[in-house]
C-alpha cells in the first residue's frame, strides 16, 4: 500500500473515471437506495413481531441482536460465494480498512437506534439526512477546496427533500436529536472513508472485513449492557416474522448494497454519492404507501421533487465540467 489509510487528502476526489464507469456508478447507487428503502420496511416488520421481547429486555438489546445477526448473515454469505472475501482474511491491510469502515458503521447504527427511542421516525429521517451536508463540510476540510456551486445547490436540495418528504419535522433538541445528528456525522464519515479506502484496497475484501467488525462490535456492545448471554435471547432471530426479514436485511441491505457501494462509489465525487443516497427516504415512502404503512401527502411531491432536481443539477453540471 502507498499512503496510510488514515491520511485523507486529495484522494477524496473521484478517481479518473470514464463516462461509462460514472454511468454504471450512478445506476448502481440508485439501486442501492431502492434496496435501502426496503430495509426500513423489513426492520419495522421485525420490530413489530418482537414487541413482547422489546418490553421484556429493552429495545436496545433487541436491535443490537438484529444488527449482529444481519451482518453475520452478510459475512457468512460473502465467505461462501466470494473467493476474494476469503483471501482478504489473510491480509492485515484489509483488516485495517474493514476496522475503519466497520467501526464507523457500528457507531452510526447504534446512535441512530438509541436516538429513535426518544424521537419520531420523521424527525430521525430529517436529522439523518444531514449526512449530505456533513459530507460536503468534511470534504471541504479534508481537501481544502470548495465544492462547485452545482454541488452545493444539490446538497441543499437533497437535504431539504430527504428531510421534508414526510412533512416538516418537529424538533425539541433532546438527547434523541443530538444522538441522531451524531449518527449523520458518522454516516458522512463512512461515505468519505469508503471513497478513500476502496481506491486503495480490494473492495470485496474490505467489505468482508467490515461486516465481521460490525458483527463482533454489535455482539460486544450487547455483552457490555448485560445482554446476549442467554441462548433464548438469540432465539428471537428465528421467530416467525423475524427470520425472513433478517435474511433480507443481511443479503439485501448489507451484502448487496454495501458491496455495490464499495465497488462503484469510488467513481463519483463523495458529495455526489451522498446526494444520490438521499433518495433512500423516497423509496421508503413509496414502499410504505404501497403497503399501507404511510399516508399520501403533498410533502411527498415537494420532498421527492427537490431530491430529483438536486440530482439532475449535480449530474448535468458535473458532466458539463468534464466535457470542458
């Protein structure tokens, strides 16, 4: 390897990518957001089926078990079907990259799920969408350069669209809001470090090691708060209405999405990638409407329209800059 993984400088910029690679990356990341939108439904279904367990042992323990199980499924599937994933276990640099990405993901997941105990899903969605703004701010700090006006406009439109798609959030700025903002910062860091690390390391290998880090980290957190010591607690994963959802979360939400993300995000600017990821609540709302979990509102058109325009602005002006 050349430079150390923790040094983030001009390498944050998208590498030399052909128009075809950029086009494939845009499509791949849009597919990622469509599956991520479905993960909201799967997690909601699993948590609804586990209401008695949540009352008995607490929401945090239940969600920690689900996160550990979800990433364990993804890690096992990677080992079975990808020779490069098995080979990565022998290389220390793959473990260093996986430790960085996995640790960032774990903190993001944990702060988000703790914050959800005190705030509504709409407030959580709005505050989480601030990762688009944080990605832009952190990129400016690391690269010591200003993003283009098109990127800044895209950031503002995407943040507004993602946050207001279910109506104006009602903020009180308690512990739940603060933790969710912290979650947004770590999701932004994950986008940025993914950009750097997958340009230096084999994406399949670092995906594998990051899955193992999240699995082990969630298990250790569970032990730390006094849970996970009883086999009966882990049996909840196999409960009706939970097992299939955990498989979908592991194979779809983790393995498929994060592997695509690690393979293709490196061909785009990290801020542009963050703007594309902001489409996740649009898909989640669409799925919720189709399943009767959400109700139609004019804000869906306002938020979805702002996201769409933000992405179009960024793509058109970025393509024009490249042609010049």
